[in-house]
C-alpha cells in the first residue's frame, strides 16, 4: 500500500511512526509545508509546498500512485483537499470541507450541537456588532468566553478572569475581532475540567479512543497565554482520574449523535477523525469545541498506545469497514510534553541549534517546528518537539517524559507539571469539590451479579451519592460483565497471571473508594485485604456466622435442611478467611412453608440488592465526614 500523508508537524511525525512501526507492507510519502527530518527518514518520497492547494496534493497523489491519503492539519481540510482527492479516485481518511465545518466554523458547530443535543451546549450569543457584544456581556455577567470564528491555531479563545480582567478588556477584544471577522461567539464560562475524546469514523461507524487531557496554557499551574498545546496525558486503561465513567459515557453519546448529525446537516458521510473537546461539570458533560482531525498533542499520546495496524484503520476510515476491525489500545498511561522556543507563542526565538540525545526505546520523540541549517537541527518558531513516555501509572509516564525533556540540549522551555501528582491532585480536588465527593464503587464478581442490578440502576440516578466505576471479573464469560455493559460501566476481565496486582492497579486507576465482592469466587490474599482494609466488603447469602463457607444454592439448601425459621444476607468485611470478616449489615426474611432452595434464593437476592445500596449510602456518609475532618485539620 502506498500512503500519502499531508502535513509535516509532530502530529504527522507520530502518524508516520505509527504507520512505519506496523507489520504492513507499505510505502510512505509526505507532502508537507516544511521538511521534517523525523518524517523524511521514514518516507520513500517527500515534497514541500502550500498544502492548502488542492491541485498540488492531487498531482502528488497521481505521480506517486497513491492508494490512501491521510490529512493531518486542519487548513487542508478547510480548503477542500479531501474532496478534490476523492473526486480523482484517491481514498482519503479525512472529512470534506462541508464536514470539516465542525472545526472551521465555531458558529456552525454551536448551532449544530444546539440542534442535536441542546443540553450539552453552554449559553451563547452570535455577535456581529459591538451593540450585540455589549448585550451578550450584560446577559452573561462576569463569567464568559470570547471565541473567534474560523481557524486560529488553538489561540482564538479568550476567557474572563484568565485572559480578560474586566468588561473594558473584553470590549476591546471584541472590537479587535470585528476588524478581521464578520462574526464571533460570546458564551457562558463553564466550571469544571476539560478533556478530549477522539474517534475514528468511516461514514457509518464510530470507534472511540481513550480520553486525553490537553494543557493549553503556557506556564505551569495553568497560567499564561493559550498555546497550541503544551502537552497532554491519558491514564492507564483509558482512565482520567478526575472523571467519572459517566462523564466519558455521556461524551461518547454526544459524539456519536454529532457524527451522525454532520451527515444529516451536510449530506456527506463523515470520514476520518472526529475530536470533541468536553467539559466535565458538576452535573453534566458539555461541549467546548470540535476538531475534524487528530489533536496535537493528543495524537502524540494516543498513537503510541494504539495496538494493531494504523494503516488498516485509516484504510477503513477512508473506505468503510471500521466495525470489522479489532481496534484496541495499550492499558498503559502516556504523558506527552512539548518543548518550545524561548518567547513562544508571541515572539519565538528561531534558528537556535538543538542536540537530541540518542534514541531511547522507552520514549517517543516527535519533531515539530524545526529546520535544518548546515546539517544542524534548529528551532523554526513554533512548538519544536515533543516527548511522549508510557508507564503503568501516570506518575511513571510523567517521570520518564520529564527526564527525556531534560536530556534535550538547547534553550527550550517546557512545562514540568504535566502529569505530575500535584497537578492531578488539583484536578481531582476541583471535581470532587464541585460534585460533593461522589463515592466510587468498584465491584469484583465471577457469576451473574443479579444482586448488583439495583445498585447499577440507582447509582445512575441524580440523588445517589456516587456510581459504580468498574466491574472486574476473573471469568471472561461472567454474566456480571455483560450486566455492567448494559449500564455502560467499564468492565475488565483479569486472567490468572498477576491477577491481584492487576485488580489492585485497576481499582487504583478508577480511584475506587469502596470495593464490593458480589459472587466473587476467589480467596483474596492478606496483602490485598490489608491494602483495601475498611473498604472491602462481601455479600453472603446467609446470616453469618451461620452457614459460612457455602456458596450460592448450597447455602439455601443447607438453610432448609437445618430447619431454621429465618435466613437472610450479610455484608461483611473481607479477610483471607472465607466469610470470616466482621459483619456490618444484615437483612432478614422468614423461611416459608414450601420454600425451595430456588424460591429462597430469589427472596434473599432481593435483600442482597437492598443491602448493597444501603451499605453504599452509609459508607458515603461516613467517608464524606472523614474527608471533611481531614480537610479541616489541614486548614
């Protein structure tokens, strides 16, 4: 397969690396706006020029006998390059100009999302005159965002309190925008944490990638001007620790609706990458923006995690068949940080020589805005290069990325806090305060998980103080996993090898406050029980200590054989001794004449369902009280 890539930045370097590292039989060609040495060494052919000129792209595709085209940057999408290539018979993994409006026009995007998912759109006003700007600012008050329409390289957004200190500065900003634009948007400033969700699209199917958090601000602590992105990270198993699973689920639902809505609005199927920028708020997930291509730096996090053939994915995105591919990502965390010239983004220093250390197989280095002068790599003005490192945890990836950035020799600046424990804690505390510290419930199970059904239903209601964050099983075919899937709860099968270590890491990644064993048929070790002491509970179908050690139907048969008049269920602390932990909650029912093990099991399971919900409510009250006491001591 002969693949042509349009674009020559770090995003395209990451794409070229992903294509070249696969086992596919392919040749890579590049049409870029400059020579990127990192891409050039991977290519059979390389040309430079104006990548927004559609006819030049078509000429190169024809001369190189290209089978598939991938477009990296947004500018060629706006100019209709994908349309021109498809018209000449070249499959292209990118949307046409009509679909790309989801990025190239913020007004188009806002109006489309308002039409499709009105609850996901902040209050906004389209502004064409200064009188309308003043009216919008009056209605929105002190908390607003000014967004210039069109492509602005990630720098067309001004936020009250961060970039604009008051009304007069806001009005001055509006006047400046109106001098070069016909219209723009002023919208409500939302409170929460931003994250990015990227998806592969083929016109019919949409496949989501792990969520990522970008860091737009130049300086550590989220200070300074906006940039194209100073770095980003994603967590192990695709978990961002400050989000709830329902935040991701809602973003995925919105993204799928918008994906289909673009075709309804434009009459053209959407192909390529759809990138949604979202804000997790106290009680909803809101749309911030959309892009029609891979994000930069998000692509630098995601592509090193991608397992399998990137070429086959792009081919399917261009021509159909995504649903037939097994697309997966490594369960590792990744942290990317950009190194930029001094003075970036206003007055970057150019022509400064760089020395890059020898290749480290554990770190991915992607070249961005660079030039070659006398065979020496020098800065070219924008973001120079990025380093991405993987790890079992965000902290591991952060440290590896930080060390790699420090090894680059040259007067470059980078944010050292991206992926750091301090910055993650800031994000986590922010969302926990907004939401009132919701309880995160992890579940271990091996069976059907019938008694978990009520908790799954109730935990998605607005008045429940938490949600089930993950369900983990030691059996691939356990029905409890399918039950969790019905509620879009993340589920994981963990095989025998390193089982407890993996389960512990998963629960840590999801920040589980409480762990419930619901039909979990494995004895947990002393070390695991100690690690989760006071937060690890099992539900047993009898009134312990009576009938301890039995499982499922055998317990109910033993109750009937003993001739007792009362039975029920017990929630107890988990220890390595089977059913030996102290009880914390019991629910009772009478044994009725004519009862069988089956009828008794049904009634006890109803009690188990109620007991699990009651335990979670009681645990949240106590846990929230303890956390408030800790904060009071710290203050």
